[in-house]
C-alpha cells in the first residue's frame, strides 16, 4: 500500500516540484488547491479531515511575504492560522512536516552557519521571521507531547517554477539568456539548495522518525550570490556584465546541516554549477514565456 500524503501549497514553487518528482509515483499524494480547500477556514478544514486519514502532511502552503507578493496584509495571522487549522487535525494524520525557513533565526540579522540550538536566541521583528519563530515553538511543544512534527529550516532554495522576477538564481539566468547585466545590491553568502535535493530529504522524513523537531535544510557548502552570477555568466558563454551596488558583504544567510547529516547518512547535494546549468537549460526551453521587459528593472 502506498503511503497517503496530504500536500499543501501544490500550486507554488516547491509544491509543483514535489508533484513532478518521483515522490508522486511512490506515494498517493492529495493536494487540493486553495480554491478547493481554504486553509484559513477552520470549519472547512475540520470538515475536510472528518472522514479522512493521511500518513503524512507536507505543509508547504503559505501566504507569501516576498517583494512580489500582491497582498502583505495579515501575513502573520494567516500563516499561523493555516498551521493551527492543520495541526489540530492530529489523529487524522500520523506525521506533519512543516516547510519552515532560515528566517526563524531572524531574517534581518547576520545568520552564519546557524545551528538548531541557536533558534530562539533571537526573535525577528518582521512578520515573516516572527511567524517562523512562533510556529517553531508550537512544533517543539507538539514534539515534546510525543507527536510527530518536524520543522524544516530551509534557507536559499532555488529551481524551476520559482519567481524569476525576484529570485536571484533564476533572475540571473533569465537576464543572461537575454544578454542583460546581472545586478546585485550587495554580495552575500547564502546556503543555496537545489529544489531537487529537497526531494530525497522529504522522502527521508516521510519514511523515518526523527530525534529532533527541527532541522536545517541546507547544503554542505554555502556560496555567495556573486559566485552564482559569475557561474551563470560562465554557463551562458556570453560577456555578461555583473553589477554590484555596494562593496563588501552583507549579512550571511547560512546554516549548519550537521544534525541532518547525523541522521540521514545518504545526504548528498548537487554541485552548484551542475544545478545552475540544468536550470539554465530549462529557461532556454521556455524563453518565450520570459518577458524581457520585466527583467529591465530590479524589484
């Protein structure tokens, strides 16, 4: 019997990649869209789960707070309520895997090789960071109660279906394809994760119980965004100009993945250049869908 998976956020960047991965063959994935199930509606979620049971909930759905988001109102309320509306269904599912963020360490501070033991030393002032903090606290408490909840602290994930207007790896590639300069406000170090490398990690969490409620999901070696730009320029084979607005390095956004390595012995990551090459090839194939005019101004 295939395990039954309930996936939220199936229309988003990560959700789409999950549905196209081998997990869709290995498991029976149910993934209602927001117009089919409003996760903000407690009564609707209660009714939906009333006669159902899932082995695992993969919660990647959220109200976005990025620069291209159409509505930033009630960001904290919406994301915490969606989590709680699902968490209260425990018993209708056996395990819950939450798609959290490195922002739990405070998005607007220096995050260098952060370890899970440091999570609650800072409490972010912005809604996004504070939401991750509060949900992380809830997951810790639920785990202490013996419930199988896992919080994934995902740092700079990238891949196809991400918003190429604002997400740096894809934005750089799209600009390079059109021969445009690649621009960055300031160089920073990121723990950039290929979305395809997330898939076996999800499989590990689905199939195994964990020692802890929280795990950093990031590669072994961080990279700078300037290195990403230089690699993209090299892949393109063009003389692409790289413009840096401010000299020096901004705050790091990197994590330590030792805890994950200790439990997931087969953990491996795709080399950055290989990942960017595959993503470059993807955008070449869909170039007609990339509006060059939207690349002329940085958001």
